[in-house]
C-alpha cells in the first residue's frame, strides 16, 4: 500500500466532477485509489474552492495549504511561467504534493485536466499519519 499525497492546482471555475475525475485518473495511473490518499495539498488561495471543500468534507482526508512563497521554494520537474504569472509560484500541484509529503520525488508528475492540475507524491509514513479508510 502506498501513502499518496495529492497536490492540486485549480482554476476558479474548476468543477468538482472534473477535479475528482482528474484525481481518479492520476491515481489509476499509479495503480492506487482513494483508499491510498493520506492528504490533499494546494495553495492557500484555494482553501474555499468548492472542489477542495467537497473533497475534504465527505471524508477524513486532511488538507495542507501553502502560501505561494512556500511553493515557490520547491524545485519541481515541470515549472510553468504561465502559472507563475497567475499564482505567484511556477508550480502549485507538484510543489504542494512534494511539500505535504515531505518528499523530493513525485510518484506522478503533473497531470492536466479541465481546470485542474494534479500531481502525486509518496508520503513518508513516519511523518504523515494515515487517516481512517473511507468508502467511495
């Protein structure tokens, strides 16, 4: 079993369904599912986003929020100048996943869906506590 941290970059108009679908596809790409997810992570700017609220409301998956300045300090494989102009950091999904997982390497680099970018990192089980399993 893998302890997965999901890093999310979202546009304001990203739908809950599109975010869920993109996460499902990313997890499937590494042969994991929602039962392996131990944490979601994104920028502080998206703490009130409807998709973030929906994903954290129906289950005990903790959420880590980071300031753009924290995300900007993380070295990522796929930085984006366009994201940098809008978000104050050249990476949200990859940087958030790495920071929240306390990792240096991604399990899956950023995957782009409609209005959402998802990246996956493996959490150090000693540092990130696994929440109780939830049913989907």
